[in-house]
């Protein structure tokens, strides 16, 4: 009799426990899952996260996913530097003499001497896709590419005037406050970036690369008291494409220098001029 009474008394407890387990099971079955999509300077990541995952853990999950991703995105790399010209032109070439409508004694390298401090180079890369080729404790290697703009401004010491129909260069008779040739290239880089750990969170950054550019705009701009502002757009005998070697060096988060050398000539009419640019890099891989 005592055993029967204990059994009957235990039934409500068992029913309550079973109901609780069923509710837990239903809750588990009804757990919602969602996909966390993050975009950061380390790239895109997608992770399925339980609705019951604590908020404090969500960020850690996202960071872990991003760290494991080999393809990431880097934003807003900008170069700001100055230009000089390496001139290998054969000024005895008939094609060159035809293009240069200047006195014979001025048909030499000094004709295109630049005001270096005002001959500016700007490179802008809004988005770069990078691949992590190596990620060790003290060494990292990245391969990156993207789409950007390479902007050249050449300010001359001599009063050069570019003309069209026919394309030529002449020496003007007045003094200009500003006299420049500007070129804009749509640019595709292929960069190899290396990082070596120096101490704790300090990384030495260095790299090399090559860029291919397509000329999308070229013009001259002159300012003088006699004529005011004069702007002329034309091809001016310039090459449609360019190829440049580039390099960088610095300490991540502190400073970074860049330099580039154009392998191809600036012109396609016999002038053999190769821009060299160097300066500071902001952002980067």
C-alpha cells in the first residue's frame, strides 16, 4: 500500500518534468538562426548565429571568421608625391624635331625641366581586394589588386605651350603664373606586400608591384596676366597606356613611403620620357 501511494504521489512530479522537457524541446526546435554579415577593413564575412548566442560572443565570432578568411577588402589607399622625368629622348630623331616647334638650340632635355615641388602625383585606390598568401607569427605576405586612378601633373620651368592640329610643343613669348600638363589614368595594380614583425604590434611593411594604366583624360592649363586662364584638352601625342613599377616601405600605422617608375614612354611620337614619382602613402594593405 505504501508503494502504491508513493507511485501515485510521484505521477504529478513526472508529468511536470515531462511537460518542462517538452517545453524545452519546443523552445530548442523554435530557436531562430540568422546570418551575420559584416563588412570591415578586414573584408566581408557571413556567419550563422543562434538567436540565443550572447551579444558578447557575436563580435568574437565575426572576428574569428574574418581572421580565417584569405580574401579580404582594404579601403582608401592614397598616394601623394612629386614627379621628376627620366628623359632618354634622341633629340636628333626627325619625328621629335617635327613635334618640337622650338629653336634648334632648345631641342634638348632642358626644354622639359620641371618645377619638381609643384609637379604632383596622386594615386587613389578606393577599394583593394587582398589575398593572404602567408600569415605566420612574425611574417605576413599579401597579394592585392583593385581599380584606381593615377593622376600626373607636370609643371614646367619654360613657357611651353601644347597645340593640336597638328600636335606640337612651342615656346611661348609670355611668362605664365601656371603652366602644366595633366594626365589621368584608369589604373589596375598588382601588388605584393610583405610584413615583418619588429616588436609586439610593430610591423615593418615593404612591397613591390606593377600597374597598368589607360589614359582617360589629358589637358593643359595656363594662367597669365595677358590671357587669363586657358585650358586645352587633347591627346598631345601621348601614349594611350602606361606600365609602372612601384615599391613601398614603412612601419605600419606610423609612416609609409611609395615610389614608382614608368617603364613605358609618356609619349608615342618619339619623345622617350619616363615619369618617376615618390612620396607618402596613406592607408594601404
